[in-house]
C-alpha cells in the first residue's frame, strides 16, 4: 500500500530577478530591484513551505491512464509519463500569509501587491523545484511536473489528488468550488519517475 | 455521572488514534473511513472496545469526516447512526460500563472560509449543524471538535453545536511547530474566543508529539479557566518500507502525559499513531494522581484571528478613525460602498501603532448591518488587529459579532434596561469584551459616585447572563470641559473608583473633553495623560494626532513600562523635524509646482504627490489640476507601459501617486462643495467562482485615476449582483475579469444576464486566459489585454 508523506522544507534565498520577472518586469531596474528587496525583507518570515505526496504505479488501461489513485484520459499527460512505471503526485504550498500580504498591499500599495504576487510565485516554484530535484536519484530521473489543467489534463483530477493526499489536514491546502487551491501560492502536480538508461 | 461533573472531579481519559488503526486494517489513501461504520462495523467496534479496555472514559465515534459535503443526506444519516451504534455496542460489551461516554467526533470540512477562501461562514455553520443534529438524534453524550487548524472554521462549528443541541462540548485545535494554528491563532487567542463561546473544555490535538506541544499546553494552562485537553500524536511520522511509523513509543508518551497532568491538563488522550497501548499506559500512570484544581484566570482580553490582547498594565490604544461622524470623506466612502477607503484607514492606523480598531459605519441612509459585516469581514483580511464593533443597531451588532473571527470588543452597553436587554444576550452567546457607559434612563450623573453606582448596577445585571466583571470595561464618559469646568474631574474620579474598588478596566473617548475649545490637541493629550495616571486602561483616540501619540509614549517611558525607553526613542526618531520640513517646502520654486507634481507622479512618489497637489489646489481649480497635471503625467507613464519601457509595478507606483493626488482633489472639492469630478460610473467585478482579483484591482486603480467612478463589487461575484449594480448605478460600462478557463463560463453567464437586463451597458472583459476571439465568442463588446487598454476603451465612450 502507498503511504502518503508530508515534508517541510527550508527554501533557498529569494531570486530577485525571478520575482521581478513574475511581476512583469522584463529586466531588473535599480528602482524595481530596491522595491523587490524591500518586499522580500518584509516577507522573510512568513512562508511555511510544506509538501504532501505519495508515489503510485502508472499504467495504461485501454485508452485511460491509471494513476493508481485515479483514472484519467489525457493524451498530454500520457506523453509526459511515457516510459514511467510510477509517478509521484504532490501538493505544495507556501502558506496563507503571503495571500494576506497581497490583499493588504492591494489596498495601500498596488505596486507592492504585484511584487508580493511575484514573490509568492517565485517561492512556490522554488519549493517545487527543490522537491522535484529530491525525487531524482542515481537510478531515477523525474519528468517535468504536470498539473491538472495543463493541456488536456482535466482540472477535476484535483478532487482525486486532494482526497488521496488529504491535503487540508496535512498541509492546510484546500480546494475551492472552482477547483483552485487556497492558499493561492500552492501547486499540485504529477511527476513521472523514469529509470535512467 | 454527568460528564461535566466528571471533569470537575477527575482526570478524563479519551481514546487514541482511529485513522492509523484503520489504515493498518487496510484502509487505502482516499477511502472514506466513515463508510467502515457500515461496511466493516466489527473492526470499528473492536477498536472502540480495545480503547475501553485500555481505560478510555470517552470514545470518539468514527465520524471525523462525516458531513454533507462528503456524503449525501441519507448516507450521512446512515453513517452517523451506525457510528453511534458501534460505539454504544462496544460499551455494552465492555466489563465496566460505568462512566463511559460516546462523543460525536467532528473534524474540519477541508474548505477554506471567506475572505481567504470561498466557503461562506454560514454555509459552514449549516454543514456542521447537520452533523450535530444527527449526532444528538442518535444519542451522543458529548461532542468533540478536533484537529481544526483555522480559528474561523472552529467558530462556525462551535456555533453549530451551541445552536443545535445542549451537549457538552470539547474543542481541540491542531497547532503547528510554530505554536500557532495554520491561519495564525495562538493558544491564548483560541482560549479567548472559545471561552467567550462557552465551550466546556479547550485544548490541542494532532500535528505534533507531546514534547513539541509543551509550549502550546503551557499557554493554554496559563489562559484557560476551563479544563485543558491534550491529545498529541505519537511523535512525528516517518515511512519505513511503505508503512507509516511514529517516533514516540507508548512508554515515553505516557510519561510525557503524566508530566502534563501534573502541570494541570485534565482531559487526556492520543491522536495519530497512538494505540490502546498508549492509552493504557497513560491510564496506569495517572492512578493515584490528584488533578490540580481549576482556577479562574480573571484575564480581561480581546482577540483577533492571530492573537489575544490583554488589558493589563500597558495602556491600550483604540483607533477611532473608522467612523463617519464629522468626516465628510468617510461618509462619501460609505455612500459609494468604497470599502478600500475604509480598509486603508484600518491599515494606516495600525501602522501608527494602535492596538484595536473601532469600527463604526452607521449612516442614516445605508444598510448598516450589511455594511458593518462587510467592513468587519474585509478588515480581517488585511489587518490582524482585534476589532471593536461600534453600533447602536442591535441587528448589525449581532451579525457582526457572529462573523467576527475572535473575541470582539463590543461598543457599547449602558445602564439603561433596554440597552442591557439587547446587548447582554449577544455577549453571552458570542463572547466579547463589553464597553459599558456609565449612564442610564436618568442621563449621565454629574458626580463620580453617581457613575460608579450605575457601574455596579451594570455588573449585577451582567452576572445574570453569566457575564463576568472581567468582560466589562467601563467608559466613565468624558464630557465637555468648556460647558462645565468640573466635568473632567468627575470623569477622572469615577475612573479611579471603578479601577480601585470594582477592580474593573476602563476606557474613554478622550477627545469629547475639548469640544468648543481652541487648540483641542493640547487639552486632549493632557487629559489623556491625567486619565492614564488615574488608571485608564484604554483610550478611543485619533492615532494621527501627534500630541496624543507623544503623550502615550512619554507616559509609558515615565511609568516604567518601556524598557530602556526603547519605544519612546524609536517613536521620537520618526517624528518629523519641523525646521527641516519648513526649508524643504521652500526649496521648490513656486512657478515650478506644476511640473513638480507631474514629476512626482511619474516617479511614483506618493506622499510628495499629495503634498504638491495640496499646494497647487490653493491657486488652481481642481478640475484643471486633474486635466492639466494628473492625467498628462499618467499618460506619459501609460505610454511608456504600452511601449514596454515602463513595467507593471512602475505603472502602479505612478497610479498610486496619482491616486494620492486625486484624493487631495476629492477632499478639496468636498470641503469646497463643488461638483463631482467623476466622468461616469463603471461597474467592475471578478466573476463568480474566481478569487483572483489583482488584475481587476489594477484596472480599478487606473480607471479611478482617469476620473471614472468605479463601483467595485469584489471577487467571486454572482451574475445577478453585477446586473443589480449596473441597473442601480446606470453605469454605461461594466468590466469583468476571469483568470481561469473554468470561470469563463461564469463570465459568459454574466454577460448573458447583463444583455437581458441592461442592453445599453457596454461590457469589457479581461484576464489571463482570455483572448480577443474568446471575448467575441462569449459576447463581450471589448477585450482589454491590460489595464491601459481598459482605460483607453472607457475614455472612448465619453
């Protein structure tokens, strides 16, 4: 039987260039860099990066993909998982506080709200990168993570992921009626594991 | 024995983990354990039986996730019925049946409540209520709410219990390794809220092992007057060859639990990873130990969703600025439903250092209950300060107290019978710290003794509702000293007596004292100092008043409340240097003001823009300032943005600076009584199901900059609300945003309804997933790829 696990992480330092890229700045200007640094300093202690995940066998059953915890029909995911015997399904979040900050600055400084938005995006992506890199080993490579809603992978898969991983209880991530995750800075995805040849 | 009586006399032993045992019996991830009540009753009964044999007095029925979000009504009823039956059967089969209780066990819904999430508070109450009614129907002896990691959802569940049964209620929350709930509450904050809601026992469960919960338990014991509950995990989980194992064994666990029992914990059990063996060892170690007596903590406090604020030695500042009385600009914001203005007042007062925000949105022409609820809900999304709910409208008071996430301050009750009859039942139900005015049917007594007499009457009446003296704070009413030169003396005298003889805390609206006098600040701040010296606990005051803040910091420094005068020094360092300011203003030559304002806007300097705009308004007509200064400056930035030379955050900094200038224009015109500057109203909303509103907010800001009156309906807005707002405001333009493909159908539906009811209204759409083609397909008039395009389109409609 597959066990679901929970992990907490320490994130690497903030990459200001990425924050600005997510905030709509194609280049790093001194004024924007200063603003992003100010925001990053203010948000230094607010992130609580957590992940819950489980590994499941993957196989094709007719035209459907059996992910071990759910069956889906998705050509795009099928292609992504080609050659994988198993996949890790995970949900990651950096917590609620960044959402509160974005909302607060939405009222008093919209420019900062956009930067905090970018900062949150950078943090959650950094968390996912860290986690996915951890999945790799001498014998295994991890395929690029693939989320519900990408390509033809139905968003409805979110329900199966959340039920299987028990995300609300494990990491405090919840699904809203549009199948989006709260906190907003969260990601759920499937990562195929492939033997190295 | 009645369980409440049992807890008063003895340790109460609960059971341990259920989920872990079910997993080892074959429950797979994603399978609902509650279904096993029906499909595998023998396993459930066996687990209950093992816990009873181990010594558990309370067994929790297997109903953790039994709610109507997971199961339909019939199935839910069958599950709860079966769960109760299994628990009862286990008791019937155990040797010693005396003093064994069955708890209806309720866990969180897995949904996040508004304003952070999209689940409505009252919906949550209703979901829990259905489970509670079934539990009561099928014979539960008590209810345990457990593993809640959000204070707000906890409150919804408690209300559901209180409103649907009379069963004893135990509440335990899941605290993280930082000692707080996932949504931020400390144990002290939870105690404040839950004791206010009259929960019978309060505690911690799940998430961590006993040792990691030590800090949480200590804080609970320090604050709670009711029994404290502890159900930790068997330490932290790790996976060994596909199986989850925990790192604290039964021996270590039971020793830790014994320590906690000696510290004062009265209700003990286990959570994930604990088994009957853990409970049995704990039971054995407790034999012969006498529980510490329960003690009344007598703490006066309020709380928010993050922290409890104690009324103690340190004076408390209550910001008075969220109140329309005498504030034209605030009234206008209320009339226009401009919630952001109100939120801004909240955040700004917090930055000035207040501890509590008074919230008063009463105006004759508005729907006060709705507005107060909206203000209270939205304020809690942007500030963690406790709120003081300030209204004389009982209906508004009840709805706001119900929705408040914490223990609110209630402003106010008086010694009039009618007032006490209205306010005390609300405080008894929802909890709260009540501000009591020392006046009654005969008015305000002139003497201090008269006011103290009323205070005694209020205390006596409150106790009939089970409200303790610690939850009442007296306002001895600052009267105008220019009308009666003994007025301040009477107020101060009453203050002193109430503090010393009745042992109660006090609060004052300080600024009333100076009505009709010149230089009111001097009188106010001196009176404030005198009141503090006479024992004042809290002041409702204007934190933008430098004199008041000076008095506050100086008083703390002089009164030995500010170590090394550190706070005072920090405060003083931030005080503006008056001389330097005067010269700075003079260095800008007068004839250059115009271009200076434009420069300030282009550079995104908010404060400078206000300052320059204010100066400019002295000699230029407001509309000219907008047309010749603000708009051209914005255009420069807007064109830069369109040419990709200016980036989004830079555009927003300029927009924000322009908004600050525009605020100056608005207030000037309000004072001046001149006509509105707005072009025409635009209704904007993020469509139903979508909670991403940053793009919509950017469009709003820019539209406002360009002089449109924006009616912002917020996010997750049902189509009919958009239609109603368009019809009411006669807006010729409505803007809709959607971020996700899944919410585009809601946008299409909104457009359909708008076309049917308001065919003349143009519709502009935007959002990450939209394209021009898609916008055409769903029948929008225009697709704007960014905020500047939205402005250009709106301008083209003039």
